[in-house]
């Protein structure tokens, strides 16, 4: 017999110690399955509960965006500093090394370009593709108030259902049309609808007034969208204010890869998000790293 009496007596079962039952660190995610939690833990840092996502999926509707002309040259050096990459399957397969130890959020909605009505999207990537690519989440654009609002909401709920079947979370990305008011009232509406219909986390924009009401009224994590390129101090201030007012991190693209020193900028953003560094000190870090990089390049 493999288990002899003498050996069995030496075993320790710790009968006086209750089994440890950890809660889950991420807002609104306690009831999710193990696979969902594991994938979310690869997007959000369990130590801080926050994430620095690097958004490089812009090409799916607007082609080679400034800073994304060559992903292999401009973006791969930034990967070590990101918690997660938000990208398309085309870029993932053709450029990102499979050995890169980073989680990915896969863009799965699409169907229109900047030349047409953007809200007229459909599901463009199959759930089996997300499984094959080992994605940690699937991103779907939701156009609350847009011409094709209903279709975009149904796109999201379809992916929530499919993702729940296979343990892959869904990220709802709130899109704002040109004629819509970007205020807290609108973002409370948009983010809450996405969460109510099953999104596991939501990407939305920061607003100066009332952003804390947006994060407070959304029962799942909110990740701040970076938006258009801003001066570095403004971008760092926006990120700081967002996380201090309840955001669980940022999903930045242009404010990082269109910076004068992208590798310096993403590290400064990390300091704000994960270390609660002030914008002024983060800017000092950015300038220091930028100057060091220039000096190294001259050697």
C-alpha cells in the first residue's frame, strides 16, 4: 500500500485552522467564476486593484494612426511597462511575440470606418478566436444615444453571454458621438447601462465635474479612456484625478504613444496609477527618464 500507517500519522491536517477563504479584490466581481477572476487578475494588478492598459486598437476603424504606423518599432518597447494590451487580432498575431508575458484585451466589435457612421458596428470576432488567442477580455464598443444604439448594446450582451460560457470577461467601451454632451450625467447613464446588462468592466472618459458620481454609480470597475493627445502634465493630472475619484486604472493610447518619449510617459502613468504619485512628481519622473534616454542615445 502506498500510504502506510506510520506515514499517515506524521501528516498534518491543521484541524484547528479554518480553511482560508479569500475575497476578491475587484469591485463587483466576487461572484464570478474562477476563470473570470483569474483573467481579470491578469489585467488588474491584485496589489493595487488598478491597471495601466495600453490601447493600440485605433487602426480597426481609422487605419495607421499617428504613433501606430509601425507597431513593431513604436509599441513593442512599451509592452514591458503595461499591465495589459488592448488590440486587434491582426496586430496580435502579426506583431506581438507570443512570449510577451502580458494579458490582452481583444477588440471584437467593428465593421465601419471613420468614413461612415461609426455606431453601425457588429461583432467582428468569434468567441472561438478569443479562446484561441488566450484573451483575458473582449472589448465591445457601445454607443449609448447613437444612431445604432440598440445594435451596439445587443453586440455587448451577446459577448457577455458567450464570454460567460467560456470564462472570458467583457469590457464595454462607451463611445460618445460628436453631438453628445460629455458630462457626468451622460456617463452615469452609459456606464450603468453597460454594467446592468452584464459588462464586467467599463471604459469611459473622464469629466472634470462629477466623475466620482460616475464611478460610484457603476457597480463594476471603470477604466478611464485617455482620449485625444494632451500635454504630458495635463494627461498625468487627468489620470491622477480619475483614479483618486474611483477609477480602477486607465486605458491610454495617444497620450502615451504620441508623447515625445513614450517609454518615459508610460512609466510616469504607472507611477500615478499604481503608486498614487502626484502629477507634478510624475512629470519630474517623465522628464528625468526622457533626458536619460536622450543621453543614452548620444553615447
